[in-house]
C-alpha cells in the first residue's frame, strides 16, 4: 500500500478533500465539488488560526484521507484544554485498510502533544459504522449533541 504521510492540507489538496466530503449520502446533499471557492476561503481561515489543523493522509502521492483537529482552551474541567475531531473522511478505496485508525491515532497523539485532557467528536446519528469504529478506538457515546442551522 505504500508509505503514509500525514501533513497539513494545502490548496492543491482541496479538490480531493471535497470529493471525499461529498462521497456519502449526507455529504452529497451538502457539499459542492464543482465550486471550490468557498472551500479555499475556508482553508485560508483555518490556516490563519493556530488552534486549527486540517490534515490529509497521502499515500503514493494521492490524498486518501482527511480530518480537522481543533484545539479549544477552556475553563471547565479545571481549565482543561480539549480537542475536537471533525470531518473525518477516508477515500472509498482505502476503507478497511487501517488508514482511519492511523489518522485517528495521529489526531489523539497531536491532542496529547497540544496539552489536551479530552478528545471529543460528533458523528451523525445515521453513521452507525463510524460509531462502531470510534468505539473500537475507545471513544464512548457519553453526550447528546444539538445543532442549530443559522
């Protein structure tokens, strides 16, 4: 399968990232791979924020996975810093290869390195396979999440 590199995403990676975001029933409804401008603007905002890490997993020169890690300093939990993992996607050709585990292990390690005491994530209720995957990594479904579209 070749060596894996996990690195910061750059503008040239955006088309591959958006394709992965759009490659499922939920993403197909909310992503627009034919209009990359808003994604490139978002990448600029992410890169300007030291608490954001948008990364890609690259194998043999090809983007095959991505996730966003956000570091959040806080007051609760005795001033704990936490991280949030979002937008985890693995290219269809790589699912089941262990890549998702490697990417998540990177995010957890980076969270520790950044002084986080807690790693959290949300996952749409319809993503039951993803829920099993996260539970295998030691995550627990301990909270109920809410969203309000603006």
